[in-house]
C-alpha cells in the first residue's frame, strides 16, 4: 500500500504575512491527518524559511518549486539545492509544466536538476503531462514516455525511493477542467508500467504518482479512489486551508477504503 501524498504548489503567490498564515492554517488542519497521509506545502523561495517555521512540528513538510543543479557559486538569480536543505526543505518540485512551457525548461535540464537533488538527499516531485494538442493527437503516452525517459535518465532504482511522479495534464492546470478519473487512472497506469519496464516491479509498485490539474474538494475523492492515483499536487485549491484540508481528508479516507 502506497502512502498518499498531497502537496500544495503555491506558485508565485502570497505575501510574507499570508504565507505564514496559510502555513499555520494547513499545519493546524493537517495535524490529525499526517498519521496516514504525507503533506507538503510549496511556497516561493523567499518564504521557505518563514513557512518552515510556521509549520513547526506539525508533520507538514516543505517543498521548493524549483532549484538549480550547480553547486553554490556564480549563478545570479538561481537557488542552490544546498540552500534548500539548509532551510529545512525536504522536497523539490521539478519539471512543472509552467517551468517547461513558460520558462523553457527541457528534459535535459530537468534531468540535471533531478540528479543533483537526489545526490543532496532531497525528495523530488517530478511533473510530467501532455498539452491538449498532444492528447487530441493521441500522443499522451508518447509524451509521458519521453518526459520520464528524459527526466529520469541515469536515475537508479535505489534513487527512485526518493522520487514521486506528478501526472499533470497541462490542459487541466489552473483551467477548472479536470481529467476524468478514468483519464487520470489510464495515464497513471501507463506511468507505472513504464517504471516496471525501465526499473522493476518493486519500483513500479512503490513509487507514488500524484495527480495534478484543478484538484478541488469536490473532485478529490473520486480521483484518489483510483487504484493508481496516490495523492495530489494541488495549485489553486492549496491556497486556502478551507479548500486544501478537505483534499487531505479525502486522501485520508482513501486509505481506509
Ligand atoms: P491547479 O494547479 O490545481 O491550480 O490546476 C496544479 C499545479 O499546477 O500543480
């Protein structure tokens, strides 16, 4: 049984005050749920320290939304992985569709970041997902294969213990349009099969695959009920405890059923 993992991606939102208040709200609401569900919040870099302090010992962990693969040094504007571990970050989200499609990140660059993050002992949430035109052209599985092969190049079976995959169909991100439970399940099953062939059945069975793309309190339960959906990467609905906590509760319920 894979332990569900619900993570909030706050993207480029919040002020110092709102980030601290949101983190405290999530910590309070999630305290009773972290026995069965892993929970992380992903604030912008500048608020990582404050958010880490705000979640305290609630069991809620902190994720960064990106990082650079190089050692600390002359890389103006970038953030080193050592800096993330230094401030108590346990996770880094890599390959998010906004980084791929707005900031132009390639699978090759994402792979360098994945490898560097794993070498530093950070957990990696690797995002993959197809554009709407790729889905319409029946290219979904081919795109997922390419992003998995590229992003996980040279990552060993042992290292996969620290990797979580997030399936995020680009057309469902921030659009209010969610993949149906069947569409999500089919992509997740494909990703699991990919891991079975590339690694082995143990890695395929143990690796968690989150669904992301307009996850909300009212659709979380049916998505999380799918056998290959092991959690959620939540954007918009993670920005308020009132909408984020019910998603964590849905994951908690899914463990019992
Ligand atoms: P959304 O974002 O929940 O607002 O669709 C998901 C994500 O980008 O991770």
